[in-house]
C-alpha cells in the first residue's frame, strides 16, 4: 500500500497538467511588521483563485482512474468549491451540476459559469446552503450522479495536501518553517497539510485559525468529538462551517484546542483593507484569516522565526467593499454610531457640531423618531482619524449634558438601524 506522501506526490504530478505550483513569497511588509520572516503561500493565484481546485481535481482524477462510469457529477457550493469543480468538469470533459442558494451573488454564479462553460449547469435552490445541499443529495440519489464533497473525503484531503509538498520543495535546503498558519473551514486543507508534514518527519508548529463566529474545530477539540454549532456567522463565507468534516477530524483530533485561534470578523476586514492598500493583494475574508491571526502573537514570540501563512483565496466580491471598510473602521475604533436625544430647537445642530473635534466627520445623520414634543432620537455616525478622539468627544457630550447611547458594538440595535 502506498504511503500518504506517495499518493500526494502522484496527485501533484498530475495537477501540473492544469496549473503550476503556486508561489511561496516572502512578504517584506509583513516581515517588518511582525519582526519575523513571513512567507505567503499564494493559493489566490491558482486559475480559480483558491486552493479548492486541488481537491476537486484529485477527486475527479481518482474517481475516473478507478473505472467509475459516472457521466454526471454534482456539488453544492456558493463559493470556491463550485468554481474549482466547474474548472475540473471542463478539463475532464464531464458534465456537472452545481447547486447554489438563490441568494448567491451574481458574481459567483458568473465565475462558476465562466470556468465550467457548456459542461456545467447551475441550479439555484433555497435561501440557505443547507437547503441547496439537501437538494444536491436528493438529485444525486435520484439521477445516479456522483457527488463531489468540498472537504469530507480522503481524495479531497490528498489533493489539498499537495500544498504541503510544494512548500517543502520550495524550502528545500532550508530547515523548513518554524510555524505554518492555516485557515480552517471544513478541515480538508489542514488535515492534508498536517498529515503530509507529519509523514515527512517535520516538527513544524501548526496554528489553525477560524472566524470567531464559526469555531467548529475549536469546539470539537474542546469536546473531544465533532460538535455541530447551533449557528454560525456567515461573513467569512469561505470558512463559516457549522461542523468540521468527519474525515478531516480524524487527522486533527489529537491537536490541542489552544492551537486554534479565533479571529474576529471585523479585524479580518481591517486586514483585507490593509493588504489591498499596502500590498495591492486582493483577499477574500477566508483568504485573510492566516495573515490576520499573526496579530495574536507578540513580536517576541515571532522574532527570528520563519512563518508560512496560507493565503487560501482571493475571490473577493467588490460589492462587499463598503461593508468591509465599514467593519474595519469600527474594529479600529475610528467609526462609531450613537443614538442621541436631540433637542427640537433652533441652533441645536450648530451646538452639537461645535462639540466635534477637528478630525471628526459626520458620516450619517438620521432622525429615528420624535421621543417627545421637544426632543427627537437621532442616529449619528461619526468617523475620525484617531481612536482617542472619541474619548474627547464623549467627554464633551458629558460636559454639555448630551443624552446618548453608543450602539457601535450592540449587534442587535446596530443590525436593525445602522
């Protein structure tokens, strides 16, 4: 029986038919910022701008090599798996059906159509992923088609593990990375990379990063078994998975829960904006996870180390940019929202404006309702240049008897009225 590393080597050799190795690039900006040698494994530079192409390709390759006669393949995905699946369908000349939620952005539908061409049909079913996943399973059963899972299969894991093989080859002659930082969604990527390094006898430290709103691996490691989250925050859509995959968890279950870092969604937004403005690198939220997780370490912990951060994808829908910028400003403390009890009298607005500092700008001003004949509730959004300016502003509010509520971090209120 061939070893895992040998099977990964075969997958990597076959994969060169459709794309070259992705680069492992030293990033001078991040290296200076964190006081370490930061290498980015640029999976955002595959033909479909994510690593998902690897697993899909290996799954098709092995299925067809095993003599499977299926002429129709199926997947359920609203993102990178769908695009990798579509690309591979066209490469192998096999028909595929992609099930996506009705709410899928048109940009993702168009990209999947572009990669699959005449070989792929897209069906929009349900408002949520679970709805379209059930529809895909029903269709697979009724039609005799072959389901291609996004992460929970040994052939998918082998395909994703080709990333580890490439890193090892690209660092040939070196000691290897001291730390590898990997994003976690369903776990296929992390399972493949960690197993490959283990089989090669490498003692690299692994750090896994999940969105704060979808800690499926961390909760499962704490419990010692797979746990399904009752709800997830879907903002980091490429990694917002309610339950870690069964097969990936077999590979990951012996890691300590402390190896998993939970990354705040708004902080990820700040990293997306930072990398776009400083480096000109377009990252989707899941693609920014590993870079953002470096912020949890002190410079002393990272000093002198060689760290590989895996950039998992760059399929960013620029229609989301205003929301990402908004969340980044809020995380950095440069934008706040207040509900203020505003007096209904001439000169009240002028008096309020005089409380603002020279770096404060009103980004939103909206009457919500009249609380009483002489007062009204006003939603005010304020942006500033330095977060300490808000301390001065709220001190001015107090000195002038302004009645207000800061709703910036109140998810319920801000979600309803901002």
